[in-house]
C-alpha cells in the first residue's frame, strides 16, 4: 500500500536520512524505532510533504507522491500526528476537530461522533480551548484531529512523549482500536517496548539508516534490539 | 456639561471619524502581523496608492465605476506585493522580510512621485460623502458621520468571516502554527494572500473616507496615517483586531481633543495642533514602556 524506496533527505545541512527503504502493508501497524536524532521524524515529515527529499521515491496506493505539497498528500489520505501534539490552543476542541477536516467537502458530523466515541473525554470538553487540556487530552485531540481527515494511513510521531505511563497505555490501546477500524498506522516511538508489542512490522533506524527490520514480536526478542532500546 | 459638548462637538466628531479611518488601516497591519509576524511598512503606501488611483480614475470614469475599480486594484496591489516581495522570503529571517517591506514602501512612494511629478493631486468630491451638513450647530461633512458606522459594519463583517468561515478558521490556524496548518491540508500561501487582500481592501475604503476629508493626495500622504494606524495597532496589542479598532478610535479622538486644546481646556495658545502628532508618538513610547503587549496583546496558553 505504501512504499519508500531509497529515500535520502538533507535536513539542517546534514544528511538526516540515508537511502532508506520500507514498506507498509494495508491494515498493518508498522513501527519505526530508534534513538533520538536517528532520522525518524525527518522520515515522517518528508512523507507528509513538509520536507523535500534529496533522492528516492515515495509511493502510496500505486501513485508516486514524492515531493508533493502537504495539502495534496493529506487529500490522498495520509495524515501525520505531529510530535508534541501541536493542537491549536486558541481554537476549541470542536474547532480543532473541524480544522482536521479542512479539505473535506462532505458532511463531517458522523466522524465527529466517531472521534467523540473513541475519546469520550473530548466530548465533555468540546467547548474548551485546546490550550486548556491536559497533555493526555491534547494527544487524544491530536489523534482525533488527524482522524477527521479520513486517513487511510495515519503516521504518529512519538505519541507517548511526556505522558504518564497510564495515559500512554490508553493511547496505545486506542491506536490498536483505530487500526482495527481499518486505518493503517505508521508509528515512530522511543518507547520501543510499547511500540513493538502492538506492531506487526518493526524497523530499527540508526543515524539515518535502517539497520534491522522484522516482525514486531521477533524484534522484541532480538538480542541487539533488547540491548540498545529495551534496556537489556 | 452639555454646553461643553455643544461647543466642542466638531472636535469630537472629527476625532471619531479619523479614528474610524485609522481603524480600517490598522486592521491591515494587525492581520498581517498576526499571520506573518511582519510589520508591513508598505501598508500606508498602499493606502496612498488607493487615493492616487481614485484621482486618476475618477477624472475619466463615473464614480459608480471608479470606486469599485479602486477597491479591486488596491486588493490586486496588496496581492502582488505579497507574492513578489514577501513570499520568496518565507523562510528567510524576519529582519529580511521587514527590510523588503521598507523597500516596497519607498518603491510605491517613488512610483507615485514619478506619476504625480511631486504635485499634490486634488481628490475628487464624491457626491454624497463630501456634502456639508450641520449637526447641533457644528458644520461637518457627511463622511464624518458615515465613517464610524461604516467602520463598525466592516469590522463586524470581518469578525464574522473569521469566526464562521473555513477561510477564517484557516487564518486563525496559520497565525498560530504554519507547519501544523499545512498538515491539516491548509494551503498557507493562499491564506496569506487572502490576508493581504482583505487588509488592502479595508485600506482602500479608508482612503475613500480619509482623502474626502483632506482633499489632496501626495506621494507621502500614506506615511502619517499609516504610522498612526500602526501605533493604534500596537496600542491595541498587535495581532488583535478588536484591539486595533479600539486603539485607533482612542488615538483619533485624543488627537482631535488636543487640536481643540485652546477651547476644550480653556488654555489659550495657537500651537496645539502642532502637538497632536507628537502626542501620538509620545503615546507609543509610553505604551511600549508600560504595556508592551498592548491592550489585547497575545497571551500564550500553550501547554506542553
């Protein structure tokens, strides 16, 4: 469904991503793990169209989307939940959801209901400003906002960042639930343990390159991965 | 008290009127700042260009055509300035864009100098607006009365546009966060163009009202009202539309109260008018010292 071939990206004067290839089958949860600065975020930002690649090809549902602008890519059904949530603090929760559906012309009422049923907390806070929500609620809103674009592929950049362990568990079970409803997930995480547990396929990224890949359950028991990312 | 108002009514009236004109210009500054964090120094000159275009167009066309044409052309100027002088600098440091804005300002002034030969051009008398009327013994023009109402109507329309339309929501989003807005599928360049076009439209309306009162246009006619509108926007808290409007009315009224100093305060002296401009800028300094964020300045509610 989704395929990256030989992607290289320069970012801030350095070659942040070097010749990586990965593929995401339809309906799967795929995770990209690795240390800080490995190039995970740059990869997602390039797919989303925020950064232009130096070389390589990005294909989505058989179409070459390399170097297209973000609006086009969102329109095709790829969305990114950015690192640090980045919700709009001076829009209300409902407005944040509506802006997630910015490109859509059809009725969005049903999907607002769907998001509220996934995150009942957001319904309670519908009229509150985004900036007044707690970190966990903001993450829920960021995911809900991304879902409003009716994505086929949802990319998530460190959804667990800065959240309490209990909240992280919640978020991950929601990710699985969203996936079961038919949304393919590409997830990057420093919390490798959590990510690999729910992932069908995992990729390990180090200094801009993919060094290891395999089934999530295989990676979790891999000696090298355990040492490097799972704390022994 | 009633007597006092009665005697000085003309000062209050022109204060409110000038305030409205400043408000329409100030909105352009504040909206552009809100989105690009750029002080668009060329904005006052766009206002001047609208005035000059009116002079030239009305000499050969009836008002029913020349007025809409001026509005459209001013919007086009705003659009072109953004595309040519600011858009290519989108990822450049803010200082570069500001210098570009100063450049555009001088470019417009010098283009105007070239076309006018440096002579003051007589602004046409727009039939209804320039008519004199007497209210409670104070002689004034219709434009003085129309301005505050028209200003308020336009501000209400603008707030409705921002609150209740998709474009408005996109403006709020872009003014907060370029990158996340793009992730929502918002084409930020369109939103930015839209902002410049709206600001220019309001400046064009302001020019119709302002020059009807002042009767002539010179290449530098835009600097003073532009600067004062800028002060108004800073006073109101730059980035905030209601702030700019309130700030502009306050400055317009204060300025005219000072002009009427001799009779209002009962202190004789003929030099009062000279100080009205000085007041505005002294006021700017005081605002920047006491409350740099202005009346409705941005307060951040970010939470990480």
